C-alpha cells in the first residue's frame, strides 16, 4: 500500500535545506504576492531571505486567519494519564532511562482531574500517555475515552502509534483527533534521539498518519520538535507531510503544533536554536501556505510570546497545563514530561484573549455521546 514514505524517500534532507537557504528576495516577494501558495513558496517564506518581510507576513497572516476563523481561539487542556514509558528518548522526562516515580491514573483519579478541568470550562481535552503498551495500551485508552466521553465535545489523544484497526476502534468509542509528532524528519538525528523502544522505528512513526487516515479519524495533528535538528528543514517536511495527507485523506481535518525543546530532568540543549522571531516567521508561513489548517500553541511558550502570537495565525491554545499524571488535583505528584513556561490560570488567559479582542471558544460542535 502506498504511504507518505514513498513521497518522503524522493527527498534529500541536505538538498532541501540548501534549497531553502538559496531562496532570494524575489522568491519571497513572489510568494507574498501569490493568492495560492505552494511548497516552493513555503520554502521562501521560511528562508533567511524572508526575515526583512516578517512584519508584512504577520499582517497578511492576521488578515487570512480572521477571514477563515474570525477573532476566535479554541481552548483545550491536556490531561496526562500516565508517565509509564518503554522508550528511550533523549529529550523527554518520561524516558525509560530516567529514574523517576511512575504513575498511571485510575478511573477515580481520571474523573477527579476531569472534574477540575470541567469547572474551568474546558470542553476540548487532550489525553496524553507515555508509550507503554502493557500498561497504557489500547484497552486503557479506550476505557478512558468511554469514561469521559459524555463530558467533552472533543477528545483527542497523544499516545504511542497504533494500528489502523486500533484507531478505528477508538474512533468508534468517541475519539475525535490524534496528535502524532514525527519529532524530527532527519533520519540520523531521529535514530540518535530514539535509540531504544518501539519509537526507534522511524518509518513506523512516519506512516502513523496514513493509518489514521485509513481509519477515518476526524482530525490529525502534525508537528516537529524544534531543536533536535534545523527547524527550517523539519518544517518543510512537516508541510510536505500535510499536503500529502490533505490530498490522500481529504475528508480529514488537520492541525499543526509548534513545540520547541523545553527543559526536563537530565535536559537536552537544542542543536539549532529557534528564536522567537523564527517561530513567528514559521507560524505565519504555515498560515500563508494553508488558510484552513488549525495552528496550535501550547504553554511551552512564555506569556509575552503567547500574548502576541494569538493575533498572527494561531487558532487554538492550551492554558494552566500540567504535564504530569494527576497534576491538576490528585495530591501525589510525579515528574513532569517537560517544564511549562506560561503558568497563568485559565481565567488569566481568557482575560488576556478578551483584551486582544479575541472570542474564546470552548465548544464548536456537539458530540453524540451527550
């Protein structure tokens, strides 16, 4: 069966990166002037040649976003169910090599966490686990979805890659969206940062969105972890992946996230720094490439950055996030997956959005489980 692997294997990382750096001012101006932009335009918009045009990109991105989404920001919250993990990942606090207390929430504990998030107004929830099939496999995930599906309009997951049949099973149980980040599209760097565990299989992870599309999932979330490799090349391959999926599984919605490497126990310094200006440039470039794709920003970013970026292309954001299982109300604490930067309360974030003339959206549709 054909998959994104067939498309991916026709590209060379170094040649792609070189092509981005070779883009000129003329390429940037042409991309800005086009009403419909292709991947070559995207290369130009993420190139160093586009830096002098960042303000123009931001203004255009703002106009395009308001035209498609209005002045709205969709709010969601992550709910970490477990920090059990069998993988070794150099950048993650949950890595199997980290000597930390492991915890997996019970049904009662899940409901306590849910009660807190519901009291804050959340109707979109992201369930997150480490990758440990025996502890938090598809049975555990399905149980969690069924346990809480009547309380949320939208349930997403960020867990280990599953089979097509398992994704179909979870969709039938009430799952709406799946986030699966490739982390990096650079194969050698991927191997370096994922030396052990099922996640070490580069192509198995690369083909996960194909399995999701075939299973009929409503929405697929893509992204790369910026800092493992050059952010420009990783962003191009994310865009390439997006365009392939949109063409192949055209009934599915898509979202892009922009996580930058954050500290954790043991820490990993970014190989290539991505500045705030770089991230603004990238977010605007994605918006100008695709008017319909949802763009999300998490609490990894600091207050000032999040306060400003909501005007230039972002359509969804989290608030008051806890990245450890039981972090909201269950008393016993466990290690966070990564440190958050924006620690403001949900109420403070919503107030900030209103001050920016943004409408906070908690629920955009009704599910069949209520």
